[in-house]
C-alpha cells in the first residue's frame, strides 16, 4: 500500500487571506448579516420568515437597476436552430453506475484513459497496464474542458461549419493514481519509480484526436491513423509570450532567458478562439512543487509573500512526488524542476522560478504540430479554471473572461487592443500574438446595487507601482505574474470559487459558475454577489450548493469598465426550504455545485456539476437551460440576512436535467458538432472514493454496457446522439 490518497483539492483552495479594500466596503454596508439556516422542516418553518421576495417596484431602491443601452445584435446565431423550449424527458436523479440520457438518446464511450491514438500502440488492457512512455500516444487521465474544431479535410484547416471530420481537443486535468498504475502508486526507498512518474506526467495535459462522423447514422469514431492525433503533456516544450516573456521571473535552468518552459498541467476548463485555436488553463498547478522549510531564509520578503499567496509555503510537499524520481530514461533535470528551492547562485541555475512558469492560459493550435504551444502571459497568472472569448464582432474588441477557482478569488477579463477581423480566421499562433499579447487585464468588483466595475491591472495605474504596500510592482511582468496580489491591492470582490465562464451568443452576457464556498459567511464575509451562508444536515456550511452569477457589459461593448449583474441561478436540493432553494428548483432540475458550463452557438446553456453535497442522493449531472437576460427578474431577495439581486425564476421548462454520470464522477467538458447532432461530455474520476486499486467503487465505463463488469474505473469522453438522428435538445 501507499501513502498516496486521492487528491484532495482542499490542499490548495485557501490562499486569499488579504484584507483587500472590498472587505472594507462590506463593513461599510449597513446590511444585517448572516443567519445560519438549516434545511430541516422545523428550521425551514422558523426561518422562512427571514427570506423575503420583493417584486419590481417594491419600495427597496436596490431593485431598480440602471437602464441598459442596447445595440442590435449581430446575426451570430441561427435563429432556426435554438429550441423554443426544452422537449426532452428530464433524467431522474440516481446513483447508477452508468451515464443516463433522456429517452430517445444514446450515450457511447469514445475515448477513455489509456486508449491508444496511434496504430503502433496496443489497446488498453486492465491487466497489462502499458508503460509510462507509451502514454505519449494514449489518452491521459481525468478528462476535463473540451472543444470540437471542424476539419476541412481538403485544406487541412479549421472550418466551423464542418461536422463530418473534426479535431476533438480536451484537457487531462490530473490523475487518479490508484487506477493509473497496475497496483496504485508506489515508492522505492522513498522515491517514485521513474516509469510511474513518466506515466503520470504523460497522463496530464491535452489530447488532440481526429474524429469522423457518419452523417447517415451519426456514429462517431476516432481516426486512429490520423496525422492530427497527438498529445501535449506535462513535459512538452512551450513558449512564453506577452509582458512576462523574457522576464527574470521566468528565468530557469532550462531557459535562462525566460522564453521557454516545459509542460502544462492541471488543465481544467478551457476556451477556444475565433481563429481556430484551443485555450487550455492551468488551475491547481502549485501543488506539484516542493519547497523546503529553510527556503524562506534565502528569499526576499516579497518573494515569500508571492509564493504564499499562490499556496507554496516553505515546507510544502508535492502532490505526486515527481521531484523524487531518478532520471535514467529521461534527464534528471526533468524531475529536479519540481523543487522550487533556491539551490544555486542565481535563477538561471535552478528552478526557484518553476512555480512562475505555470498558472497561465496556454494557446494550442490543433492544426499546427510544428510550433510550440504558447503561454499567453498578458492574461495573468492564477488558478485558471476557464477562458471564454467574447463574441467575435468586427465592431468590438475581443475579450476573454476568466475565473480563478479558489475560495475567495476573483473574476478577470482581458480586453484585446484589437477588434476581430474575419481575415484572421485560421491565422494560428501569429494571430494569437495579435489578440492575446496586447491588451488590458481587469478584475471584477460587484457592488450591492447591481452595478459593477472592471478595475484595470496595469503597471503604474490604480496604485500598482513600486510603492504598493501589498507587493512592490516594478513592471507589467510583475503585475501579470502576481495578478492575485494586484487584484487584492485594487479591492476586487472575493467570489465563491469562480469556475467556468460562458458567453451568451445572443447578447454577449457573461455567466460564471461559483461552485460553493465553505468559508462564505465566516472568513469571507457575505456580500450581495456571494449572499449565502447556511448549513446542510449531511455536512457542509457556507455556500453549500453554489450559484451562477451573470453580467451585462454597459453599452454592450467589451471595453466597458462598468457592468450590471444579477444571480441567474442558486443551486439547492429540491426538498430544501424556500429560503435555501431560492430558485424554486424541483426534482427535474435540482443541482448542487455548478462547475462546467457552456453556451452552445444556438444559445442553449449547458450546466455541469462537480459535487460532494448532494451525492448521497444523485451522481453528478448535466442540465440544459434557456436563460433570459440580466435584469429579467427585477427581484431583490434576502438570503441569510444578505440582500441580493436575482433574475427571473427558472422552471423545468427552462432548466432540466439532461444526463447523470456514473458513481463517484464529476461531469465536465462539453462541446458539439456544428450540426448540433452530437454532443460530447467528459466523465472525470469515476470511482474517485476508491481506497485501493483492487476495490473500485465504480466499474465505469465497462459498466455502461455490462452491469456485471469488474474492470477498473477510467475517465472517458462520451458522445451522445439521438436515435432518430435529430438535433440535441432540438
Ligand atoms: Fe478543476 Fe475548479 O475544477
Ligand atoms: Ca472544474
Ligand atoms: Ca473540479
């Protein structure tokens, strides 16, 4: 047995102890605070009075939002394709060990951990797990964010109208070592065996797979001998661009000039650009590093401040122990880089800056295997969960919206200096240089009256200079590399773990999932944008079930520095009291811990869960929604004694459960073919709670078609189609 247990995200979720300006704002609001509410019947009866719903025109001033100035929407969506209502039969909550889809639909497993993407490599065999290096040509683990890129088979380039051929690009966030290795992870003389470490690093990163759809029956298969199939791993060489590229903050033994690095990992949510490239995110990257207790003694105080703000305190151990491997297959340097200790005279001779080389948005051109993927430093460094482009409009600057998934972290946007030009489609990394290296980074502040501000994070602006008393910023390289410290300094709003971001193609509004926050109402004070603190009898406190906030840029332009917001949806169990089940969810649409989220190009919103609070009743799920717009509810609501602003009430006509996953999984990653006839989702970490490789609590994906399967669980991509060949949710 081993001392490695399944990864616990609590290890790296709490690093914002800043007393930023926002906290003062909260104290200044004369809002009654914090009622601890139980969902028991008696608690509900007693505390229902604490909740008040007030209609528009109520005497409360904060319900009257400023009017929006609107401009006509461009013809960005096909109005014939958006369903007017959700017609599929909602899937019931359940604890079955399969993916369950609505009547008339079918789910097929497409791509599971260890599956070969090259004919020279054998198929997966549970009883003969392939060696580490072979995972360079196999599916990684813990599938996450994912996008489909139509492939014009004649030109070999991106075509957003093609469904018959495409490149399916997906993240492999982390690993489930219990099942990745023949008998779980091991150590020999205190060190991780090199083959296991290579298997683990290769099982991280990104997959690019060529898939083919038969338009007569919607069957999808992987084109195994395609030249497009490839893996990007935690060892792939990458370039830096943007303001931190070439900075001393990125200097390492591998690249003293700070222009290159190796690998991407903890790739969580994703994004895609209108020019046809994929954006992967580096989320909980910090836990891969070790730092000795004595390292602080060699550091400037400001370096220690920065390391701690990102969660790497002196004395931290690493999640997987990659630094302990002895290099016989690969150079030793590949393992040494996971120690962030100062061990040499300057940064060009050790990996003291290793942590600074992760935490970025990485652009990958799925159609171009010759050039390095590019880490776009202008978009800031934090625990990136997702990165969604604004609508591609020739009359507006491109923008990218992003969340930092940790308790009490922030929502950011990057606004390009350039407006979109259709001439740039298929321009690859050179076009990425244009739109993503030049622009302004902002962080969001949500006010109690439904307004909000984007606060610029630029060197020399808003107090981001050498005299700053949180961190002495000397350049834009400092600001982007330590974006969290910059955001603390300008008083951004601490959110309930911002996960995925979705942009409504109809009106450009931006939705952000706030998955949950056990510290809300305690170490993180309640505020209007994060208004809930209650307890769950099965465990959990604070914002137990999460919510989805949305915002509308003023004057409908991405360059706006002000916006209006409301809360679109509150997660809750249907049986909870009205003052917790604030969105009036019922058995057809109740959910907990929204995480993955995507607007398909028709305007259907897909919401996925990564939950631990409702899993006594149901496995994680995906729902479809037809939301309205910011301000459609004009309601104020008082939750836990905290007033907030919510949108129109949902019903099971506008929000309903589309699928449930197998045991112990999270549902994450969603994309479709452009004809809307196939939707892809990922099942991450089925059987996550298994304590040993020989005692799996799930047998998925084998259990999908064989209820007596005994195989080990594997993360996998699933494709869902309609038996009659119709459009999904159409
Ligand atoms: Fe990787 Fe925040 O989930
Ligand atoms: Ca997530
Ligand atoms: Ca997650």
